[in-house]
C-alpha cells in the first residue's frame, strides 16, 4: 500500500506543479509548452516503470528526476519531503522535542556536534565528537533514511544508543524533552556601558528576544550595543525587517524584492517607532552571516545607523518561498532577489551564468557597483555580501579555512585536543598558542588533508586536454613540478591564514570545555572582533568619523 501511495504521490507531483504554475502570468504565456513537456514526462515515467529490463523503484526514479530538474537552478530551490517540511516548521517556531544537541549525519553514523548544557544528551554524558552507531536497536550503517530523525520523538520517551568515543564503544539511555531554540542564546554586559547581544537565527522569536535582551542590558546601564550576527544563516524576512526596526525609525525602507513575476515585487518598510533610534550600535558579521543577517547589517549600514565590523558576509541576495505540493510535501522556490535601502543586491554567486565546469560564477571585485548610503552618502558596494566598515583578518573565511571546515578538520582536531588536554579547567587561563597551531598543522598533514584550488583545477583540466591531444608526454614533467609548487603554496597558505584558523580552533575548543555560554563569556574578554567593537563604541570620535 505504501508503495502505491508513493507512486501516486510522485505521478501527481508534476500535475500539481502545472496547477501551481498556472496561477502566474508567465505560465499562461507558456501553457502549451509546459503542458506538452508534462505529458511527455508522465508517459516516459510510466513506460520506464512498466517496461524496464530490471525492477525499478518509482520513488527513486522520481526523486532523481526532481533532483535533475533543480540541479541547474540555485541551491536554495529545493524539493522538501513531508519530514523536511516539518523540520522547517520547527526551525521557524524555535521549539522541538528531542535530545538537545546539534548533530550531523555522516555516512553510517550520527555525530554529536554540540550538546546543550543540562539537556538530555548532556545529562546522558554525551560529548561533541561522539559517533552514534545504533539507535534503539537500529544499526545506522543499515539505515537508509535520515538517521537523525530517529533521535526525535514524543516528550519523556526513552531511547537507547550505542556510540563510539575515541574508538571505544559505549552505551547510553536518553529521555527526550521539549527543547526551546532561542534566537538570542546569550546577552551580557561587555563593559559597564556596552551591552552585547548574540542573535543566532531569525526564527519567529528573533525580534522579541532581541528587544528583551537590549531592554535588560539597558537596565544594567548599557548606553551602547554590540549586535553579533556572526554565523547567523538567516531565516524569516519579516523578522529581519522587524529587528532592523528596533534601531531604524518608522516608515523607512529596509529591503525591496524584485522578480520577473510582478506579484513578488515588494517593498518592506519599518512599521513601528524604533525601540531606540539613537543608541550607538556595532554589528558583527562574517562569511557565515547570510540572508536575513545581511538585510539587517545592510540596512544599518545603508542608513549610517551603526558600524559594521568583521569580514564580508556570505552574499545571499535571494528570497525563497515554499509552495505546497500533494501529500504534505513542498517545493521551496527562489522567487526574487532582495535589495538593501541604497539599492544594493549583495548576491555573490551567479547561478544563471555558470563556468564551463557548471559551477556558479562569483562576482568579481572589479565588477562591484558603487552605491551611496542614505544619510551620509558613504560609498558602499554590491555583488559580494555586505562589506564591513572595519575588516578583521580573524573574522575572515578564506578558501583554505572553508575547506578545513568542510572536511571537519577544525571539529575533529578539537575533539582530539579535548581528550589529550584533560587538565583545562579554568577558562580565563586557556589560550590556543603558537605551539598548538603548529601541532594542528602537523596533525592535518598526517591526516592527509587536501583541497583543490581554482588554479589546481584549471591546470588539471588543461592536462586532460593535453592527454586528448596526445601532448601529455611533452608536458608531464612540467605538470608534476607545477603540482608540487601548488602543494607547497597550499601549506604556506595555511600558515598565512593563521589568524582566522586560530580563531575558529579557539572557539571550537573552548566550547568543548565550557559549553556555548562559556564560549560567549570567553569571547567577551578575548575575541578580536568584539574587542574592536568595544574600542569603536568607546571612541565616540572614531565612531562618528566612520559613519560620516
């Protein structure tokens, strides 16, 4: 019966897609062509399932077809299963029932990325880096679905797990609990006059929690605010507008959206009087600040309302909207681009004009267009994220750093460090030293860490062409010498990017010993971006000079 439902669901998807598209003017213009292609596709799908030499899986065939259809679009246009729809609702709501930990699914195991203090995973003794290999008798190596879903369930229900820690198997019993995911996980006084607020996501609670945090800090004496958006991936556009409204007065444009479909061309204005239109503000961003974070930091910069500090943001200037499909599924579609008040679109990657390898092209610095801020007429640029007023090396995400994060090198080294340094007990005395960094460099060399540079890929492509043209014998020696030179340059690059790599390693390691609250308290004293924000806010002349 389940297989029949799946087949019906998958066959109905393109038909329902036609119904949805019919509501747009562009669809009406292309109606015949779309109807024709849907008919061809449906007939081919039926013929394959009925006549192929081996047994086919209708659901897998359709999933592959959907992936193929979306692959040439941007990565934010996605098909969501019923489970993924539910997950998105939870993310927006900011509450769920589970074990209270950030987890990552890798091949045949679930990795504990971060247990939250005093939540079920933490109370059961789980640590970051633990590899869950079995959940309630289900071996994850044999489980074909998303293994992380097995950790979810009703409140107060138990689950038994088997996990590996440093190569040894262990067992634990956890009791699921309701978990609140705060948009503002931390706020505190950085100095007697400067309040510090971490806004980690734009869920439905973002504006309320940010306002409550600022109010609490003002009661403690805060006359200036640091708003930390580093690592914030975004979320609800409405919350981005409302958070901006805390600092920017009523009826001011925060963002506008533009699309080929007229109904998606909209302007978003602040709706209320600003909570505090005059309080000096420093906003922290980095390469993982995206979407809604860029709307807030971009609007504050465009209105000369505060100083932006850190590293250039991610550069996601695209807006998505989920559209319902049958059987509880959805398709999340990029419907428009958004623009900051000065008119900037900060989208960094062009998914519609790809290179010869099919990769999205990054906007080149020389192609950035200049714009003027609303009040002071300062020059700002589009094309590659929000560029801070003050840029710091420690906040950057260079290609080598991104590769280290992608390969989990930072995370895995922190795990090894934690178990080889059990004596760390005092947060204030901890420092990730030059010697520790050199140990990290040796560690990744032993691990065989490698990544491809654009230069390397270009030479490899050229060598393949040489092989086809039978010229490889003539240039083989030169090619190998070039590879060796690139490898040496990559090793040097790791050391050249020491500031940003050490910053990430420090954060990951401190979090292992003292949880996330400990990390925030540590950063308040020692983090370069926060210290720079304090410096700017304490120097009224410097603050005003930057904004004028």
